[in-house]
C-alpha cells in the first residue's frame, strides 16, 4: 500500500489515542455480512464481507466410494467397503486464490501465507471422506485470515455431518495487531501497513488454541505477546457466538 | 581465487575444484563429526541432557557470509548473498519503500534430508514456504535494514538433515550467516523448540535426535536475549491447547534460547583472532 510518511505517522498517532481512521474502537470489528449456499455444485459455500474484504469459500466433499475402497486397501466389493464402519481419516485440503486482485508477487505471497495459516488451522480436523476447501478472495482491505476462517468454518458447518461437528469444534482466526502501545483488531489495509507486529490465534469454540503465530517485522515483549494472545482468544469467542447465531438462523 | 586449469592438461587426475580448506587451512576431514565431543573441549559428552550446538562459519566460499549449525543430528547450512539490486514491482513506491533493504529468505530441505518423509521434492512445498516466511519475520526485527537502502539481501537456507528442531536450528544458522556477512544487527536471534506428545502434560525441549514423531504439538520461540524481546513464535498444535499452556511453553523456551545466545556469542568472539580483517587492523 502506498502511504507517505506523514500519513503513516497520522495513523500511528491516532491509534495511540485509541482513535482509528474509520472511527471504530480499537477492539471492534467492521460490519460483517455472511451469506450461505451460493454455489450449486459445491457441498456447501459461504461468502463473508468484512468491510471491503470479500471472501468466497466453497467446500466440496468427495464422497466417491470407489476411491475410499482403494484407500482402505480392501479387496471386497464397493458395497462391502461402504458397509465397513472404519472411517479413514483425511485432513482438510485448503487452497487460496488471490487472482482477482492481480497476478503480482505480492498477491501470490498473500495467497501463500493465507494458505499456510488456514491449513494449520484445520490440521486437527479429520473427515472420513476427502474435503476440499477452496477460498477465493474477491476483495481485500485487510484482515484476510479472520474473514476467510469465518467463511470456511461456516461452510464446513453446513457441509459436515452433525456427528462429526459435535466431536470436533471448528476453529476461527482472530488477528491482533500492535501499533505502538495499542492493540487493534480487524485492521484494514492502511493500518496493516503501519503495524509493527501481529499475533494470529486460531481458537475453537471451547476457547482452546489450535494455531498461534506471530508475524510482522517487529518484535514483542513476552507480556505484550501474552496480552495479544488473550485478546485474540476473547475476540475469537465473540466471533464464534456471532457465527453460530447466524448459521442457526439460516438452518 | 579459483585456479583456471586448461581442460586438456596432462596432469594427475586429482579433484582440483573441491575446496578442502575451510578457514586458514583447517582440513575438513580433521573436523569432529556430530556425536563426538563438540568444539569447546570443556563441555561433557552425551552425559548432559541437552545436546550442544556445533557452529561453523565461512563454509561456502563464494558468498558474502555463510554459517553451518549442527544440533544433534540436525544440520543446517545458510548462505547470504547481497546487497544486490532490489526487486522492482509496479506497486513499489520509489521513495519510502526503498529506504530499507529487502530481505528475501529461501528455505529448502535437501531431497535426502528427511528421516520420516522419505525423498523430499526439489520444489518448495507449503511447509518450506511457511518456514521461509517465519525466518523472514524473525530476522527482520534484528537486522538494521535501514543501513542498506535500495538493495536486497538474499538468505538461502538449506537443511541437510532434519532430525527434529529444524526450524529453530535454521533461525540460529541464519543469524550466524548474517553476522558472518557483516550485516549490522541489533542483537543475535536464537530459537528453541519445545514439544509435547498428544495427551501428555509436560513440555520437553526438542533436540535433534529424531525422537520427535509427527503426532506432537510444538512451540518454537525466537528470542533476542539482550533486548529481551520475542522475535517470532510459532505454535503447531496436534490437539487443542489452552492459552496459558502456550504461554507457559514460550516461557520454557526462554532458557534454551539464552543458552544458545551465549554459546553463539562465545563462538563468534573466539573466531575473531583468526579473522583476517582484525589482524590487518591490529
């Protein structure tokens, strides 16, 4: 993002006074919209728009009994394989596409980092059939990981059977940026370019961490890092409530 | 420096292009192998619970700086190239963006490096790209990139053998290579990893002996001791973890990071008398 030094200083100084450039509180999210079941060929789909950040997620479940039989190594017929009650556990496969933003190296790096983060988010999730999560970024104004995780988890909630969901809680990301001495949540693109360091936590609906990483070109003290993790967990629990209510309303 | 021999030379068919000397004529074959007693002779052998680091610098001749670290059986080699012309893209602002050097990190496992995964592909996969961006985010806080405007520094990190604790060893090795290249840094960045198998309660320091199997959670912390700041932290969870467990694991990582910092610093100070530049100044 092209920002001059005075603009950067302006954003920095106003965040120190707990004023963000769009008038939000430091720990407030933007207006978010969640739409479900947009795509007809996907098992489930969701679209989240968080400000100008727009993410479309499609979840496809490959329930091909022939493929499952081959993977189990059974020599019986397809019917016998389907009758077997051993679920082969597959990890969730994630793909992020940022081609709507352009084809430059920055966009590719954004897509790579998002894919690495989201793959680690769903690492603990195991499904009996292969599940492919495809994330398409339609617009970007900061906070890609939170929006993508909301959309992917909402779509997975629709796609996966209830028995699987009750055993494994679906996680969400919360990214906390540090600008000077203030923490902010849901940074837009201008604030992201001013932030020194950020902590991204992946939290399931029980408040436990499934992923945690610091990023950015700045360093943090231990206490700051711990505070940011705690803030991230709190915000992620708030997101979980909102998403659960929205998805329940649709069902 | 490289001798130019004509191709059709009637001499003995020796391998003249292999550099057998590392620093000031020390023969590679005379170096102790990992598993023997490490370089400082006062340290004990395998009686100590934690394995020692083995540092070596200037291993690669044609680079600005290079470092090689062995931690147990894990071996990592880093080389630094630059400063060179910066990568220009359409979005790069000519003014502010080029007031600092760009740091580009490449991370690769050698095809024979992995014990568990068999042969690794020669194209970087997702884990390696993630490790490269982690290294970049970890080393950038410590490097004085503003001292080298309008330039690019490339750091190539090659893992020769991965027997556990690979990412932390790569951070240590990259730091050593950057110091060897003479780049100004605020502080040495050292890293350590603790891991915990699924269902266990205690975090254990991960050492390079191949004992860590795939099914355990790990927390890697990169720490700058003198500044007392965390340069990077990465959690790979095999099961959901409580936030206070993650904070506790980070605290446990602090001591090994400090010890690695001391031993790296001592190694660099010991290298000084053999350094050509210091001898010329003196």
